């Protein structure tokens, strides 16, 4: 579906050979394909220096937007009609909704989409609604949906609060050394859980505009009881703990609860960002608004006004009048990746577009402590976040890639760049976990207990180290002259120990083993491992084995749920083909080394499938928020990574001493 860009686009274009640009042929050469893609990428730069592609997830974002507005009493007919049009457009032929392109039916997503369409006035007897309801019943009905879906339904009396896991606000009192304190959760989870404790304590119910009997397997028994798991397993222990917490809810000490709710409210307000959002992501924002409203914040309060206004900046309007919401926005990530890609494509280090991008990234550096300082109170700040505004949660991955990008640009204020790079490097080094690797936001956020709680069925709720983030940090450390640093070597050792038996690496933030392997190989080579190292050769063999007959690479999201069948398998995509090529080129499988048939076929696939615009068609989701549970289609990935891969194919890699 064609879309209107959510952000203003720049008009600056690169002419690779002086005043006469390359005219692309129907089947371009690699050089022509790169020139075309480079020009397209440059044209998408904002006049302020940043890039941002749309970040597409699934229709729960849109359904929950309508439910939030219904709860607050601010839903408009225009918003409802436009959102419903988008939700309908994403419905599968079987009447269901999935969480990624081409994925299987997903019960909770289908329930939320159905409720939103019914809220919009769709007739339950219409064929598309009947088909959705049939699937919901066949999959176990509302009772089988995830906890977060049932929380939304409880807000309108469609599900009883008594039949949901209890989340007491008194959790805010737990000190850091106590298991299951809020800092035992990943940053995205704690930002969601704290406001949910307020909602759980109030248990609000707005009048339901209709019933949902058709979504129950047995309308006469819509809330069936499930037997308790045995006491000799974690589920059994936590289910019984939940029963105790429900009893506490009925007899909570009122003064203690009042203090807990007040402290939770302050915690929420203190973490609202300058743009009005919370953490730059949707779940904390919607629950924070509900929680604060329950605590007495009127809709015209500045905190509430700013929070609601932030959703408008997350809204994408399509050419045919539909609207959908980004779960998050990725300007820092997109900008550093675009900068790296354009340098690899051959742009000079002092090109105006790159200098502008570097200037914008420098201004985005976060110089104050955030929640990460709970674990590292003496560490000096100096990182970058993913979003426009998210000073509480800079992340290790963005910081590593921004440093790599700044290293490649000849910015006129070299002292400022050097100081920012040094701060970013030192902050990342200070965020190393005790096992030698790096997570995304926090240090040693590895407890297994939070994932076992009854209400934590919405995806990963902790932030353990991952191969892709660790690889990016190792690559950054190597490029800044720290390849032999003891901490870098510990990161390398962790990567080598965590290679999969088949030679690949698991990808936490991109899909999946192709992303992990595409991240690790360039890092290991940059850090000095010879291309003949056994770990590198095993990875090369794995990539060659996973290449599709058409010459590209692809990996379906189902590799997270069924790696034996789907690891490195799926329809060829531009971004995943580029990741594989970046890995192979770093390993010496290209023009700088032994000429590789796999590399040549991959490059030809990119050339053959390039669109006249210079980009590639990629409806597949190749990014992740939570592996399997929350999938992402980064709309810029289909362009920025092929530019990097083609640039390194033609010009060599700066990390391997290639031709430049």
C-alpha cells in the first residue's frame, strides 16, 4: 500500500560522476545499482540531517489506540474510520491477523483487531467479522488470549479483573537486591509494569458499548477456570503467589497503598520525555496515560496533553485515507546506519550530507544519567538513544553504531567529535556485563524469574547480552583502536563461545541467524581474527548453505519458534541478502580475497531485484522487538543495508583494509 511519508524529506541528491548522473539500465551493473540506491538514500535525508524510515509492526498498535481513546472519551469518528480502514486492509484471507507479513494467525492480535472494528461500527454478521470470530473461538476464545489483551478488555468489563494476574503497586518499594524489583525487568518492561500497577490497583471499568459473546467458546461460561499447575514448578509457585496477591488486593493497607500509588505516579511523570512520550515506545505511553488519568490527572493537564500529542507524531497517513501508528521511531538508528552506508558507497568523508548527519547525531548525545545508572551509578553518561527523545534510556547498540558513523565523517569540529566518541566508547565499556558481553540497555539484566510471572506473556521482559549487540560493540572498540583491550577480548571470547553448532549466531534484534551472523563476522575480522579462523569458516559455510536458489538470502520470523526448520530459511529479502554479503565480504569472500560464487550471486540478486526508484521491495519483517512475539519492518532497512553491501563489494571494507 502506498504511503505518505510521516516526516519531511530532503531533496539533496548525489551525482556519482560529477554533473552527469548514471542512468540506470533495466538490469543494472553493481556500480549502477549502487549509484541509483545511493541517490535514493540521499534524497530521503531530512533538511536537519537525519534519516527515518517508517517502523511498521502490527495492528494491535492501532486497535489499542482506539481503545485508549474510547477509555479516555476522546475517540473521534475521523480517527476511528481511518484506523478501521487500515486494520481491515491488514486482515488475512482467512479472516485473521498476524504479527508479521506472511505469518500465521495470531489469536490476541485477531481479538484486538476484531474489537476495534466492532468499535468502529463493523457489523458482526459481516463476512470478515464472522470469519475472525470463528477463528477466535476455534483458538480457545478470549480466555486463551494473552494477559495484555485481557487487560484491555477488562477496562470495559469484557473480562473480570479478578481473573487477571495481580500487579501490586507496592512493587515500587522493593530494593534493588530483592528479586523481582522493577529493575530486574528490562527497561521496556519496567516502563510498562509500573503504570500497570496503578491500573491494576484501581481496576477501572468503563461502560462497554457492546458485548463480545461471539468471541467466547462458551458464552454461558466465558471465564473458565484452569487447574493450578503443580507446586514443583515455577508456574505452580507463581500462580499461588498470584492468589496471595489477589487476597492482598482485597485487604491492602490503605496508607501503604496510597504511598505506593503516589510514588508510582511520580516515577511515571519523571520519565516522561521532552516529546511527551515514555521511552519512545507505545506500550509504556498508553498505560502511563491511563494510570495518570486514574491518579487524577485531567486531560488538559500538561503531562496528559503532551502524552496524547506524542501519538500524533507516531501516526502515518496513507494515500487512500487510512492511518496507522508506529510503535516506535528510529531516527538515530536510521541516521547512523545511513551514514555508514553512504561512506561505504564511496561518498567523501566531508560530503555535506554526511557532515549534516554527524552534526545532528552530535546534538543527540545524552549527557545525563538515566535508569541505567541504577546499576552503574559512577559511570559518566555519554550515549545515544534510538528515538528523537529518550534521554532516560540510551542504548548500547545505537551508541556503538553512532560512534562507528562519526568515525567515518570529516566533521569540521573535530575536537567535539573526538570528545563525543570517547564518551560513547567509555560509556559502552562501562555497560559491559560480567560475562564479557553486552545487552541493549542495562547491565547484567539476566534474571530468569521475571519471564515466569503470570502477567509476563507479552514477550521478552529481561535484557540479557546478545551476539548482535556485543558484535557491534566489539566492532566499535576495534575501530577506535581498542582491539587488544582486555574488555574487547572478553567480548570476542563470549562471541566465540556462543556460536551455534551449525556456525551461525542468534540474532536478538534482527531476524535472525542471518542478522546475528552478519553482525558478528565483520566484528571478529575488525578485531583481528584471521579470515581462516575456524569460527569464521564455519559461519561462511553456513551462509553458503543457506543461500536461496535465486541467489538471495532470507529468513522467516518462524526461525525464532522453530529454528530447526527455519534457521536461515525464507523468501529472499534485500536487507537479509545484504547482511549475508556483509559477512561474506568481511570474511574475505569477495573481490578483496578469493572470488566467491555466493557473493557474486548475491550481488546479482540485488541488482536484478532493484526497483527503478533505487530501493527494493521488502514487505517481509526483518527486525524484532521481542523475538517471535513482536516483529518489525524497518522500512529503511531495504535500502540502507544494500547500499552498505554493494559499497563494500565495489570499494572494499574499511574494517578489513579493503580498497577505498
